[in-house]
């Protein structure tokens, strides 16, 4: 099966870098029925930046507003899913490099049951070109 690549919206939220802060924020989203397709959190300037890719961006924005989450976005990233195999991520990154598209960040992982997933971040001006190079859709 071919990899599925889609352009997705993500939102950046800055939270305190303290135990339980991320869990509390995610619990609020869970209780509101917000489904997240991807979450990537990392330290940034004594805080934690959380990049979230909601299945329904409008619902996410409404919940974030009600709970006064200070967010930035939407921004765009590429979500990839496919059959796990040696070099799956290398194939994707090689194709972007050959097209002279620089990735600003990437997260890849084995999803179990022979599947893999990845989030690829590129400059905003390169999102559509990257999706085309990778054979992805424009959802």
C-alpha cells in the first residue's frame, strides 16, 4: 500500500514546564471530545511548546477559546502514514531533499501492526510543493 500524505492544520500552545500540565490540557480536550491525530511537545524557553494536529480544527479552536488556551495557528504540516518498512522515513526525506525542500522538523514512529507515521514540518511556502513531491493530497 502506498503512503498516505496529507496536509493538516496544527496549532502551537505554550504551557508551563511542570509535571501534570500537559496531562491537564489533554484531559480538557478529551472531555470536550476533541480527537488529536498527532501531538508533539518539547521544551522551549523555560516552557513547553505543544504542537497539536486536531482531526477537527474548528472544534479544537472553540474548545481552546473556551478554556483560554493561548494558541497560535492554524499552521500547516504534513501527516504521513503507511506500511512500516526499512527506510520508510529515509525515502520521504530523500525525496524532499532532492526537490530542494528543507524540513524544519520531523517526527517519525512505528505505529504497530506493521504501520508507521510521521509529521513533517517545512516552511509555509513549501507545504504544497512538499505534498506534491511526496504524492500527497491537499485536504
